[in-house]
C-alpha cells in the first residue's frame, strides 16, 4: 500500500521510481563497486534501498549512518562479521524490519595482521552488498577512505550509499577534489527527484483508491501545493486522510511534518556557529542568487554577513539537504523546513 509510513519493502508499494529502481538493479548486476543514491530528504531513498536490499540474494549488510562513530573500523568490522558468518545482517534501524543492535564492532581490535586476515576472509566470501543509509551523517573522509580501500583491494564488495546531493557528491565522493581518496574512481550516481504535480496527483489518487477513500480534487491539489511533491510528506497526508480518515488531514500533516523538520533543524543548529545566519538563509532562500540572498539576509540580520562565513553556512545547509541550488539560485528544499525555521530562535 502506498500510504504505509515505514520505508517500503516491496516494489509494488513503491510509486513511480521504476527508472531509478532499474538503474540500481543494473548497477548491482554489473558488479559496480560504488553506487550513490542522491536526493533531498523524503524523496524515497531509504525505500529504494530497502526494496532492493530485500530482493537480492547475495550476502548483504545494512548500515545506518546515524549510529556509526568510526566508519573505518565499524564498517570494516560489519563486513567481516557477515563474511565470517555467511549471513546477512542489519546494523541500525529500518522501520518494519528486525533490528540488530550494533555492538560487536566496538570490541574488535584491528591490528596490521588481523586486518590482513579479515581482508582475506572477506575476499573469499563471494559477492557482498553493503547498503549504507544516511551516509552523510558519518565522517566524510573516513567513509571515503574505507570506500576507496575496498574499491582498490576487495572488489567483491559493492557499496550502495544514500545521502543528500551536495553532501554525498562533494564531501564523501570527492567529485571535484583531485586530492580526495575517491577522486577519479568510477561511481554510479542515481538521482531521485520529488514528484511533479501530475505524478503527485497520481500517487495520491492511487493511494486513496487503495484505501477506498473518496476525496475532492481540490483537497488533493491543496496538499500537493503545501507539501511540494515530497513523497514522504504526501504519504503522511495520505495516511492521515485515507487510513485514519482524519477530515483535517492536511493541517495535521503540516503540524507533524513541521515538528519533524523543526527537530532536524534544531539538531543541526546545535552543532553550528552563527545560527542567526543559518536561519536568515532559510527565511529568505526562495529562488535567488548568492549576491541577492546575502543582501536580504543582511537586512534581516541588520548587518551584512562576512562573505566567507555566509558561503560556509550556505554550503553546510546544502550539504545537509536543507537548501537546494538549482541554476545558480538557492531554494529551501522542503517547505515544512521553511515553516519550522520561522519558529526556531
């Protein structure tokens, strides 16, 4: 069903992303070493990974980037664990799937000799597929180091990683940095976009048909306008309206989504200096270029921000998928993030 809230497990429940699904399956069939699933929050990246993870038969491991402290040690150890046991394993949480607590990696002592032994065991285990969700949450250079290590030395291991576009392409994959560990390596990139208005309409109409819900086109159009084609929010609206039969579903969806987006933003700002600059950018990035955005932020802040500080803040917001850059113009990636930013101080 389209309107289940957890990441999808089966392709029949995964709306409209047949091309991206086919590209990922092809890349794995062809033995590509690194595949990057790129897109802003809530466009369905985790569902795509989850569906393909469930379908493939080789040894596989799922790693949630949010729980990894030391990518070099813990990812190496996770791959070694599944190679040694011959059994697939999940480290971290995927809603609706069994949860395997991450713990063994913290206890593995990896010295020069044991590293070689672990590498030999992994190399002899056959094809291993490593799915890393929320890759941008890890230390980017440490993750890049471990990806380049396996790329060069252990070619039977393939990585499928997901994350925000700028964070993944620039920080982890090093596409524009000749000194980056992965620079020049062949990496398959699959971009996932938000639904356009027609596809968003088809998604909601299909989901409401599945739940036997009669709904006016005007109500659907209003939801699409407010939620901007982000399938995660559209699913939440569909669940409220079609499954829970809430007549005030859109307002409830906006309330929940704003709370989720606000929590993500607050968490991000806790680690950030110059939070007023970050918030000013989020208040004003509605399709304008760098120079104009800096000027309008300066009016809000009552002081023109330092160019380098401003650029750094803008790049970090883009890295963490709060901001998008399209044709040299900057946009808040999620309308609910904009709404949340207005209540964060």
